């Protein structure tokens, strides 16, 4: 613990003893990369809600005949976020809730959510090359989601969700003893989307969509070796535009493929020590999202509804992931 404290303190002291420009070049942003890792995992939870989670809620509400029915969904992913250095994250998310149709056009759902990520931050700091931070981040909260199908234009729909909860983050310097710092705070978020789905020649279904995501994580000051690091709030603003196509030549199954372009406009972890700004790592940039999967037909005669997706990411975020939802109507 003493060795860790001295090393972390040296990183903080380097900001005080140098000018800010020189400090930025030497990579003290490793201290802020743990904060960025936390918002990345919260964003992955939001992705689950807006994709597999919404589809699960829609599926069970169609089985429910106007009653509330339970649903659930889960995801896991391995990602690298390029921040001029980089952050590797193994993340997972899950949600469970209740959904119900209100008439033919409106679906509402309420749910509990949770996310977990184990991450490593990689950076070069002055003469100490390949210095690595490790950490764990956890978030849990509640939320509500909805979908509205426009009755006047068949296939046109709007969707959205709101959620909020609590986040814990634990960051350490690898191979140097106990934690560098612990952090916790509140997060809130929302997403809205608009899309159009239809069928071509009764064999190929398609869904073209656009979504906007916002997530906010509160900052919190922390101390290392008697020096205060001031973490600012982190705000993520993302858009995603994409399309999915499914094949409907087999009665029981619908294999599908999809692609999307995602743009992150902020997601920057700003921090300072003694009024000197730490070079801020950011997830700002573009990511390509590709998916392939298979789902069962939502048929009233079948009690099972299953959907499994494999995803690949390239660009600012690189990696692979998967989502699954399953429901059995009793």
C-alpha cells in the first residue's frame, strides 16, 4: 500500500511540478482513464436496453394479451477503446422487467438493470513505460422503456427509455499493491429512436432505424497520498444509424444480419490536481457495429421466444460481443 501511495503521489506531483503541456505529453491521464471506463460500461448497459431488452419486452407483451408479463435479457462483450493510449474492458449487462401492451399501438415496460466491467488502462508515463491500471466498475439501477407503433403508417415506430442508478468504480496500479482510488456516484440516461420496418416479397424483413443515447455520470473528488484529484462529470452523447435484414423462408426461425454507424460526441473524463488539468482521455469518435444472429418467429402457437446475437465493433471501439434473450410463455 505504501509503494502504491508513493507512486500514485508521484504521478499527481508531476502535474504540480511541471507545466500543464509537458504533463499532458507524459500521460498522467492514466489517473482519469478509470473514470472513462465506468461511463463505457454504463453505455453498454444502455445498448442492451435499446436493442435486445426492447425486443424482449415487445415479444412478451404480444404473448401477454393485455397483461403484465416478465422479460429479461443479457449481454457480454470484450472491447478496446482507443484513447491515444487504450483501455481494454470485459463487460456484461443484464436486465429483468415487466411489459404490457396498451391497445395495439403502445407498449410499456419497467425493469431493473445491472452492469459490471473489469478493465485495464494502458499508458506510458515518463520513464515508466507500459504502466498499467486495473479496475472494476459496477452499476445498478431502474428504468422504463416504451414503443409506439404509428397506426397511420404501418411499420413506422418510435421508442425510448429512461434509466438511472448508482455506480461504483475501483482503480488500482497493476502489480503495486492496493487501490489507487475508489469512486462512486449517480448516473442517469435516456435514449430515443425512430425506425421503419416492413417485409419485401414476404421473405425478407428489414428494420431501418436511428437512435440517440445520452448518459451522465457524476464526478467525485478523491485523494491519493494527500493530494486531491477533482473528477468532473462525464457526459456521453451518441447517435446510431443502422439497418437489420432477416430472412423469412423457414417458419420457425429468422436468421438476420445488421450493420450500424455510431458516433460518440463527448464521453471525455476530465480531471485536475491542484488546478492543473490532467490530459483527458476520451471515447469520442466513430464506431462501426456489425451483427449476425437468429431469432424465433413471434408466433402465438409457440411458447418459446429466443434471440441470440453476435456483434463485432471496429473504429473507436474495437472488439466483439453477444446478446441473448429467451422467454417461455406458461
